[in-house]
C-alpha cells in the first residue's frame, strides 16, 4: 500500500513497562506508511515524557493527560495534527479515551477487549455512529500469515462445509499467583476493577473467539461456559472451557487456560 | 509373562466380515501364552463353521449358538475346555452372552461398551459378584506404549498436579450416510436397537472417557454434553462436545467427532 | 491369508536375553497361520532348553546345536517336521546356519544383515540357487503401515518423479561406552569379530538403505560415506553420513547416528 | 535499544520488483531507531525515482547511480548525511558498491552472499581493515526467535557436547525452468554472470551454512559436496548434499534443494 503521504499517529498508553503499545508501534512501522508523532504514554506525566523521549518524539507533542492531548492536537493546523490515535491502555479506560478522541474528530484504533462492560460497549457504538469516525478494534493474531491462509482455505471451500470448530489459546504464565508479587501485567489482569468481569476468558478467550469467527466466517449464537480459578485467592478465572453453537448449525469448543504448565 | 501352560480361549462373535474379533485374536496371540480353541463366530451356523475353518480350529469345537457353546464346553474334561471366552459381538448381546458364560463358571473378556443400558450393566455387576469369575472389559487403546508412557508421566508426577484434561477422538468414516448403503459396520452402529442410546459418544467417546481416566487416574464426576447428528436422517449422534469435571477439581473437555473430514 | 494348514516354524537363536527372536515370533504369530514347533535357542544347551520351555515347546524338539536340529528335524515324518527356520543369531553365524538348513531342504527366513562379509554373501547366493529353497531376508520396518503407504505414494506417482531421497535412522543407546559394562547387545555389536566390518552403518544403516530402496523403488549405485566412532575406544563406527546417487539420477543422503542424544 | 537520535540509512538496490530490499527496510523500521533518508534503488534512474517516491523520500536524495549517491551524500552536512548504507543488489555488484561507500567513510550493511568470488572477498577484507568502517553481512534468519533460542540451548550446554549437525533449507520454486519465462528473481539467480559460481548452494546453502555455524558456534573446516542441476538446461546447481566436518570433531550434513516439491 502506497499512500500519498505518511499517516500521523498518536498513542494513549504504551509507555515504559507496558506491553501491547510496543506491538502497535511495530505494526504501524512495518510498511513505512505511518509515523508516530504524538502521545500520552502514561497517567504519570514524567513517565509519559521519558517514554516520548525514548521514541524520539518532539517534547511539545508528548502530553501528561489524554484530555490535554485531545485539546492540543485539535488546535494544531490540519497538516500537522494526528490523523488517528491508538489506544493501548487497560480495559477500564478504553471507553472514555475513545469517546474523547472520536468526538474531537479523530479516528481511533483500540486494542481488545472493546470496553469494560456491555453497557459501555453500547454507548461506544452510539458515539461511533454519531461521529462517523473510523473505530478499529485490534486482535493482533488476525495479522499472521497462517491465520490469513486458514481463512482463505475456508472462504474458497477447501475445507468443505464447516461442522466443527475447535479453538485453543493456552498460556501458562499465571499458573502461580504472580499478581501477589506486584508484577504489573499480572496485577491489573487479576483485578476485576481494572480488567472487568472476566479473567483469562476476557483477556485471551476473546482472541480465541475472534479467531474462530474470523477464520470460519461463522457467528457464535449460543454457548455454555465452565470458568475456573485454579490458583487460590484469584478473584477472576484463569481457565475456561466453552461449548459453542454457531449460526448455521456448526458446533465447537473453546479453551483458554492461563494456568497451564509454566512453559 | 510365562505361564505353566497356554490358556485356552473361546470366542463369541468375530467371524468373517467382523471387525474387532480379529483384533482380540491378534492381541491374544502376541505373547504366545493363549491359544484359541473354540468359538461361535456368527449367529449364522454356516458362517460360524467357515470362520472356524479359516482359523484352523477343530470343527467339533465350532458352535452354531452361544448356548450350545456353553453347554458343550462345560461338558468337556477340565484339561480341554476353554479357560475364558472373548465376547466381540454387537452391543445389544454383550449382557446375555456374558451372563451365560459367567454362570457356567468361565471367565469373560468383553469388548466395550459394557452393555446396552444402565440397567443391564447393574445386573451384570451382580452376576460377576455372585459367580466370582473374572470379568475384563477391553478398551484396546490402553495397550499402546504411548498411552502407558503418558500414564506413567502422570503417576510419577512428571506433569505436576493435573488441572486440565483435553481428550479427542476424531473419526471421519461416518461423514456421509454410509449406513444407507448397507455397509455392515455403519448399519448397526447407526441403529439404536443394536447400538444403544448413544452413537459416536457411545462407540468412540467411551474410548476418550476411558483414556482420560486411565491416563490421569482421575474420575469424572460431572459433565455437560452437546451431542449432534450432522448427517441428515441419522437417529444417533455423530458428534459430541463435553465439558468435564473431575473429582479433585480438574476440568476438561472431550470431543468425539465421527463426521469429521473423510480423511 | 488363509492357508490349508498352519506352517511349522523352527528358530535358531532368540533365547532368553536375546532381542530380535521375540520380534520374529510375534510377527509369526500375528495372523495365526504359523506355529513355532522347534528350536535351538542358544549355543548353551541348558539355556536353549529353558527358552524352549518358556515357549511351551515339546522338549524333544528343543535342540542343543543347530547341526543336531538339522539332523533330527530331517528325520521326522514330512507331516511333522518344520517347514522353515527363522535365523536370529549374531551376524557371524548367519551363513553356516543358513547353508545347513538350505542344504537339508528347509526354507530359510534370516534376519539382516545378510552375512558377515561380501565373500560369504556370494557363497550363500550360490547355495540358494543350487537348492532352490526360499531364502527371505527380514528388515522388519518394511512391515509398518506407514512404510507401505509411503511406497504406495511413490508407486502411484503421487509424489511425482523422485529427485531427492533423505533417510535417517537416529539412535542414542550407544552414546556412552555401554559395551564396557558387559551389556550383551552392546558388546557383540561393538566387536568386529561378531558384528563385521561396520558398526552403526551395518546394523541400522542397513535399515536406512533398505527403506530408501524399498519405498522409492530406486537402486543406489554410488555412495561416499563419512563414518565416525564418537565414543573413545570403540573399534566400530557409531555414526555415519552418506552421500547417495541412485540409478536414474536421483540424489540423496543417509544418516545413521547411534551416538545421538540418549533419548 | 534507545539511541540518542535515529540513525540515517541509505539503500542501494531494493526498488520496485526487488525482493530483499523490502525485508531490510522492514527490519530497519521495527525498533524505531533507524530512518531511511536516501537511496539509489535501481540502475534505471526513472525506476529509482519512482521507488523513492513510494517510500516518501525527499526527491533530492533519490539518486540515479551509486557513484552519484556517494558523492552527493558526502557533500551534505554531517547532521544530514546518511550514517550507513544497506546494499541489496545482485551478487555481482556487492563489491564495487561496498568499496565506494567504505572509502567515502560510510558504514555498510550488505546482504549475503559476501561477494561474487573469493578474490573479491579478499579485496573487500582489505578495504574494511584500511577504512576502519563497520561492515555487516546480513543473513536474515539469525534474527528469528527460534534461532536465538536454539543458539542459547547450545551455548548453555542444554544439548551437551555437539557431535552431529544436520541442516536443511528446502525450497521448491525452481523445480521447473522458471528462468525461461523471464521471471526476474529466477533469471539472475540462474545466470552465472550475475549469481556467481554457485546456484542453490550459493543462494540458500549459504543460509544453511550460516545457521549451522551461528547456532552451534562451531566452524566447518572440511566438506565434500554433491551438486546437481535437476532441471534440464540450467547452468547452476539446484540441489546440493554436503558432508561436513567441524573443528573439534563434530560431523554433519547440509542439504539445500531448490527443485524440491513445488510446495
């Protein structure tokens, strides 16, 4: 893809110590058509500034809050301000940040999961419709060549009519109570106030659900789930098994164990 | 294993055109400690005789009915009569045949599944207890070296405490309505009067259940199953997905698709 | 295969502590058409008798030397004497044993490798031609279903014209100097006087060569080999890499490491 | 890695229709520390300009010849001129281009293979020593996580002392005479005047050699190769099998078939 000019990208979240922001930046860089020019990389302004310096950004475009970023970017001339923002914060802030940028006229790329609750998701749908901006939700695995190939096999009928769908996403890093050590990634993912109502099923089960629907082109319309927290004292599930029924009659199972073997 | 003499084995079922009888005979021959000496290989006496001749048996010990076999073998001197019988008939005759041999004092090896119904199974348990004979139910996969090795890994703690058990038994030969062509193996397995209440789940799902419990040493105590007949007009399930809960807290899923891809 | 009667088999070698004799016996038992009735299972007569008893043989047909076995079996009535003998001794006795049975009119099944030297192999060819008896050399891997399937893929053109053949037979059990512990299997295989001029390449490389030619239907006509004894003090190779050229132009490599990783 | 400023990169080769240039650009972009600012993307000046426009470069820094690029970049102020050049041309021009940039004081990254001949390689070594510039030769596979992991397993002794090294690089795209259709990548790779004395062995066998030495940390010191051109009329090898001997006594085989199965 060759665009007439590089697109200007901003980012909210993704500072030092974060995980998925760096993945978004690598993905944005790969084809040379996007340039990161602004960001609010942390709720801590000093950390945000340090992160912006790591990224060789102009300090004038590294912000302390996302509200400041919306205001200041909106005030820039059209040929300088960002074209879109990438939101890579924790689940509980996706909605307010997305809403602010959409209503200021910016397009939004947001990491999964969509929002913190079903109610937030419905409100976000309304904002997107009203503003007419692009809202893209990223599930990074759909970018892998093998996933594209699998989807093509289904689409072109190479696998025939699909009757059965089995999808697994095994992890092992939370097989012990890592959150009790203060490890940042484990801590917020095990905290219902930051992660939401679902643990492993919300964090990685969403990838399994996304891949199942993306590759097969089928929609899940019924399910029965057995969620478990194997690690003592963990308030959110670290394992889940799900029976799936798809529109059109296919059946399936989904598994998302996070407390599997350590490696 | 070296025995002081070869054991004398009889067989009910397993004549020309049958499937599992030949597997029992191969298993019995492998270590050279068992000799097949008698049998009733078919409900059709002519076919039973022809099958006995194929196996180089003395025609005097090839019988037309299992009742005749019980009577005539019981009348032979102790150093000639069979030590045990292998039952490899269709599901709906396991119980009466086993009962007859047990009550005549013979040990019994019977292919899975146990019986045609839960009620029959309970009656059989009573007969076994009363007669004090050995009753062995064969699930042939437990004999594979890799299965033994897996069980040993669990038993010796190499895999740690088991939290999650996933077991699959995919087949594809019934992905079309093969039973409508008169194919013998497909016909009785798709007929509730001969196969019992379960299709794929009873026929191959039992193997998956057996392997899960055999390898892990855990017992299933709760389950939720989603059974499907994907092939139009088939009265028994040809696919099943099951959520499993084991004693001690492990969770799992079991799959037994029989209408998977043809190969 | 149904024969009019069971074939009567004898065995030379394969007593207590031996390896390949038991494999020959299992293979012979599998289809129920062959019965082991006689044998000389060891150069030690007491061990031969004990091995015969393990196998439930008539003591009158368990012999102390192969010469005695040839003489006594030849003297039995035609409807009692063995039809063929299976030779499962060490490499250095294949030739004299085979010659004795062939010249007495018995058919011979002999385990690989053919003989101890090229000169012996040529003499054996002459004996076989003169006596008109069947001489079968066993390489047991050709019996595996996957090998048969691979050969069928080649034969029916599913793989196209073959240009390149890569064949590997990795083992690890001789990665230490096991022969120094007196382990019987290791000791004779590492002794040029019993095993012959080649170590790993003669013992397992022959299987690789056999499979390459059996599956592809091509004949090797030129080769260059790099043989190594990695274990200090071992007089025979425990590793080999070979460049292969086949009739018709295909090229290939063969590997037979015996000092690979222990497991 | 965070540098105080982004490095400025130039490129020679890699214009429209080229293959490896785009890989170098993606690799350079991934961590955000390198910026492509200049290039001579083709021996055809119009194509070079069009390629530069695709890449959003300043037209003033897109050159028609590499000699012009060396002269004009050298004349720029130190805080604007490129820091290094990436050479992604065909094998026969690696040497003159590298020499020109090195002698003008630029660092060089050059794609494999090093040069067109051993003589060129030796001259290049002399230029690098004299100029004191960095000369990096890229074999892209060393960047894969699995390769790094394998090397770490060797380095930390997890695999023990290495005795045997087997390395394969199978391809199939030249299994027909693709070069006869005018396909650009096939044409120059099959032409000894552009590719050099070796075909598959030089183009992909070099990767196999690089990975073998990179992962094991061992150096090849002797080899015997069997090179073949399976496709009629091809002047360079499209298959090769090699026996390897490493310093320290390890042995190995290397394979680089390019005329393997089409997929």
